[in-house]
């Protein structure tokens, strides 16, 4: 009889109930899981899980039962809400702006300018809609605060549309607002999607109160254990004057990065029991009260006229009219996250937002939950780096002689390429120098990369394991690029004098033992050579910490490029045509693209932030060292992998075509060619690229056209500066050379 029962149980298990595909994806994202993590746990391919979440396929036993068990557990942790269902339903139906509606008695319609066309209309709508919450808000059951008559929306139909669209009611006016003063002296808050709110606050403390109690600004958390984003207020020059703040800082304030603590506005905040962070009241000020339980009270200010929006990364965004600036920052916030500071700071904060250091534990016998380590995160406490990974001046190196210069055998030096060589006689007979640039190169280098999560362990004479992240002291001087393995059992003969070494940023062949990150040593093995490490600092606790970070930035980049008319499935020639002047189609979205790129590079750079204006002396700790995200080893691993990815393509290209690069700068490579287009030297056949080589396209890791100059230009520039190895990749974009190449 028991056999019959077992058979019945097996039948029930084979038909285990599963939620709809969209709900499967929501539950996974709510817990901060990647598709790869689920696939690994269930021992299936990544594409299989993706198919389950898209509804293209359904799981079969025995994976179905395990998948159902996972989803059931996640559903208990993150139950669906009415908002969740509405968001899923609306996802399949295009939502348009509400039509003209008669203004309510207490509001008036404000026209913010002419329409920008259908594409801009779509983008404005998207910036109105923050990403659907990946987990139900902790206060979802609490009634939403109702704005008083003095803070009514200037778009009467907006609130109704927000409710219908599945937006979190706590944040129905979006993640941020740009504050300005109109001709009548009224303070207006320009929100995303064209909403404009009246602001009744007469002082900065009351403005903070209004923002938290009535404005309904903010953004849902990006990960289950995470926190909702604080509302962001951007203050124009007129708003600064209204609230008693300087329009531009003095030289002293600019150097200090803050206004003095005895400023009258800071005194107002203190009297109202508001606090500032240790960085004080600067371009990105945070005003808060200590949290009581889960009730967080914090507002962030962005002050463009104090250089909060660095023109190197945001272009002229700080000069835009309020509504346009709200659109730019709103699109960025909805696709990346609400800015937390510079693009570099935001890039780093995004890592933590996607992998919070702690989470709530399972309830104990009394139903009480405590805070515990969140698996896959870097934890809440900083860890020491290895001595070889420490930058000069680090406390670990305080016993070194004052003017000691560390050798490659003492210091890990994984950096991007800055390499060039003289042109050959054959190359000088060609007409053009063509630069190609890898899209989101460092993001692609982070994708799928296993990095250390904890402290390093020192090992003597280790056996190299490419699966172990860490730093290895090994001699790679024997690797000969004149003969390398380019595929399984396939070797190629190359002209090594025309190639950079993959092991050094300057492309010089190593002269002896040196420290390298795991991807660099693994590449030496891939090229067909044995390695014998002398010692290593290995991190046994590891994971793909940057996957979620990369995926979000990739999606933000591709979505914005699609809005600019550059799609991921374009044929090579069509792609080059689409990229021509793409930013001119919508300059505001062009600013968003630049900011996303800067977020990738800057976020990785922050992993090894150096001391800045803190009265620091070599050997003393600096502020960044107290962060769990101060991880020079992770930065080194990403740069190592990015450089190796590029070298691999260069080798494949050389082996197949006999063409070698003239110059390389970071993610830009320059080749000599007879024509001005990348298609004049990239080996496409019937529209298909060389496997493992360069491929034109917008996806991260693929390449675009950086610029073309004449071979004569290159020779004249090098002769003018008497520099036969001047790095022409630095100037290939527009041909302008203002000074001798100095590596800046």
C-alpha cells in the first residue's frame, strides 16, 4: 500500500503548482538572487531559468519540485501585494499620459514647454515610473500620507494614473524633485514625468519636514534586505537664495567641500533637531534624524551650482531648466538608482544596495528576528587587504623606508592599457588610422567574475587555481607571444614585437616575478604556458558579487541607447549609421548615457579610493578604509579581466588577419587600414564576425567606432612632439593634440 502512496506523491510533485512567470521573476529579485545563482542551485543552465521566468518553457521533474519549493519559500518571505499584480498587468499594456483634465479647485495646470516628440513622450513616462518594487515595502500596509492643500500636484490626473500604474503610493511623485522659484515668488518642485508641486516650506527645516511628510518622494529598495532610497531635492540658484544658502561657495568653502558649521542655515537645522553627516553641508548634503526602528528620516540635497553635477560626467545637466533636469536625473534614477553623490559614489552605493551587508534572520522560538550576515555580500565590517594589494601610504606599509619604491615583486599593479608602438613601413603605406572602442568595457569585465568576499589567506608555493580569486606572485617572463594557443589544440605564430604584453599596463614583457590578479595568471595558462606561483594571497570565500551591479547598469545603458535609436540587433553597417550623432537625437538622454558610463568606471575606482584633503600622512588610515567596499583586490580583478579580454581579441584578430594594433588606451584600440571605417579591417564574412574577435554592436564587450584620422596625421603628430611612440589612441576621436602625451 505504501508503494501506491509513494506513486501518488510522485504524481503530485510532478505537477507542483508554480506562480505565473512574472511572479517567479519578482520573487527571485526580491531576495536579491541572480538567475545564475538559481541555475547553479538547481543544477540547470542559466537559459533554462530565464525560460521559466519568461514563460517560454516550464520546469520538469525533478527540477520542478525543487523550483516550486524555492518559490514557495520566497513567497512566504515576500508576499504579493495589490500593487504587484497591477504592475505585472500593466507591463503588457502601453500606458499613455492622461489626457487633458480640468484642474481641481486648489490646483492649476503648468505647461513645462513643448513636447519633444513620441520618443521623448515615452521617455518622460518611463522616468515617471520608478522600477516596480522588488519586494513589498515594510510599511506597505500603512495608509499613504495625504498631501495638504498647499502641496497639490500641478498635474491633476497624475495621482490617479500613478495608482492605476502600480506605483508604490509612498513614492507616487517619483524619486526626486528639482526646486525652483517662479516669477510670482512661489517655490515649485519639478518632479519626474512632468509633475510640478507647490512647496509651502519657508525654511530649510520645514522643507525637509514637507519632503518626508507630504511630498511622496523616494524610490523602493532594489533588493529584499535593502532599504528604500531617500528622497532627493535638487536646489536651483533661486531655491538656494530662497532658503538662505549661498548661490556659489567661496574659495574657502569650495576647498573644504562644505559651508562652515556656524552658517545660519545649519543653526536652523540644529535647532529643529536635524543632523548632518560627517561630510557636513556640501554639494551632496544629507539631512537626517536618527532612525527609530525601520522608520528612516533622511533627505538628500543636490546643489548643481556647487558642482554637485560634475561636467566631466553629467555634461551641462546642471545648466538645464528645472523640468529638463528632473527628466535627466529621473531617468537615471529609475534605471540605475537615485543619485547618492557623484557618479562614482552612486556606482559604489549601487553595489551595496543590490547586496546589503545584513538581512533579517529566521524567527527564533519567540518569533523574534535578528540581523545576520547576508550571504553573497561583503558584510558590514571592513577587511584588510593583502600587503601587495595595498596602495602606497597604506598603514600596512608604514614600516617601509620613506622613499622606498616598491618593485613588481612587492606591489600588485593591475591597470588598464596605455601602450603604443611605431608604425611599420607597410602600415605607413595605408591611408587611415581607425579607432574602435569597447562598450562598457569594465562592466563587461565585471560580468560573471568571481571575486573574494572575505579576508585573504597567505599561502606559500601554491598550485595555481583559476577558480580562486586572489593575488599571485609568479614569474611570467617565459610567456612567448610569438607562439600562443588560440583555441584547443590550435597554436598560432605571431610577431611578438608588434603586440603588447598582456601582463603589464605599458605592454612591456615582465622581467621576473611579479604580483598578478587571478585572471592575468589564468590567461598565461590559456596561452599554453605553465605557471608556478611562489606565494599567493587567496580568498576562499568568494562569489559573483558584481553580477547584479553589472546587469542593472547594462540594462540602463541598453535601454537608453535604444531610446536614442541604437538597438542591440542592428547589422554592422546599420549600427555604425545609428551611432553617428546619436546624442543629438535627444541631448538630455545623451547626458544620461554619459552618466551611466561614468557610474561604471567611477564605482570600480571607488573600490580603491585614496585619501583626499583629510590632512592625511603616509602610514595613517584614511576615511575610505573603514568601508567594507574598500576592496582594491576586486578593482584589480576587474581591470585584469578587462585587459585580458581585450588582449584575447587582439591575438585572435592578429592570428586571423595578420593585423596588429598601433596603439591601445584603456578600452580603445587603433589599427591602420586602407579605409576610414571599422568594416575596412574587421574580418566580417556574410555579416558574421571572427569568433572570439572584435564585433561591432552596442552590447557591453562589443565595439563601436571611436574615430578615424589619417596615417599622415599620426606621423606628423609624433614627429612634432619627437615622440615615435606617442599614444595616438588618446587623440584618435577628434584629432586634437594639445600637449605631449603624459599619461593623463
